[in-house]
C-alpha cells in the first residue's frame, strides 16, 4: 500500500510539473496570438480566434490560477469579446462577461494589495488608500478592472446602487491618468469623457469636462484609435445635441484607413461597424 501511495504521489507531482512546463512554454505563443488578433480586420476570423484564445486562457488559469500575465490577458480578452460581439445583442450576457473580465483583474489586485474582499465592497476612502499604495506598475490591472467594471455599471446606469459605485471607478481611472495617461492609447481619458457625459448633472455630470477628456484622448492617440471618436459621438455629441460634431466624427471613422494603424485593425474595424449602427439611429438621437 505504501508503495502504491508513493507511486501515485510521484505521478501526481510529475503531472503538476508537466502542466507547469506546458503553461510556461505556451506563454509566448498566446501573446503572439493576441497580437495577431489585434491586427485582424476580418471580424469573423477575429471572433473565432478570440473565443479559442479565451478557452485556452481558462485552461491555463486552471494550472496557474494566480499567474498575473494570464489573468491580465483574460481580463482584456473577455472585455474585448463582450464589447465587440455581445453588448449590442445581449445586455445580460454582456454584463456577465464584463464581470468575468473584472474578476480576473481583481484577482491580481487582491493578491498585490493583500485584500480579503472584492474591490467593489470597499468604501471610497478604502479604495483611495489602496491607490495611495499603488505605483505606475499597477496601472494595467487597475485600468482593466475599472474599464470592465465601469462598462458593467454603464449597462445598468439607472440603478441607484450602480450610481453609488461609479465614483470608485472614477477614482481608479483618475489614478491611471495621473500615473500613465498614455496607457492603452489614452483610453482612461475617453472613459472619463464618457462618464462625465452620461452621468446626470446632479451626480457630477459635466459636458465641458467630458469634451476636454475626449479631446485629450484624441491628442494622445493621434486620432488613430477609433473607439475615441465613437464614444465622443455616441455620448458627448448626442448628450450635448451637437449633430454637426456627431456627423463629423462618424464620417472620420468611416473614412479612416485601417492600414494607418495596423496594430489595432481589429479594434478599429469594430469601431467602424458600431459607427454604421450609430449612424442609422441619427434621427432618433437628435
């Protein structure tokens, strides 16, 4: 019996070691697949690739559940998939995927800051204290947590409980802007622009601040990251009833040459598709 137990133990250890070797060896491969997807303009191919990559990441995280690199990729991947292919078709499913994205980034934050409860369960003062102990190195996980949770909240913006959590997301995005506002093509700035344009004035909404943040993001990414123009049109232009700006931004998206920014062909292709849908609604929006 002791011999049998020893054999089982050895094989278990060998299996665990083999799994980790596979996990480490595939790391570079999965990084390159994400790069390839970002450069893909065919949305059907991109969708299939993302779905495969996400399940691969799920498998890798079963082997290495605390691997920060895989967790961050999973957070990015589930956010991108939900935004690109789910949100416009199924809001409830999109919420679940945004929460999954948030949870991956949150796992990193909980580990780094020795947190015992979810970020969203902390008070605003507690989150500020966490951020006081953070550095520029923490920008990626803080950004992906904030944008995924913020996107989830945005899908239920009329809920009073949701409104109460928005300042927490805002504080985290302001941290990103303070530490590295160039991260992910200035997306923290256009996120803040969106936030100020969709919030009721009594809860801090401010169209002038919104415009300033959008213009800052456009300057950072040199107008090459079309999500900025898309959100600028969808939220600021619509809420300020500026139909001229709306039409100019949509036209800019439509006429953008994808080869001008090849590393984000996929994102810009998605922006073009969403701009078409938005343009069709112009008579309802103004």
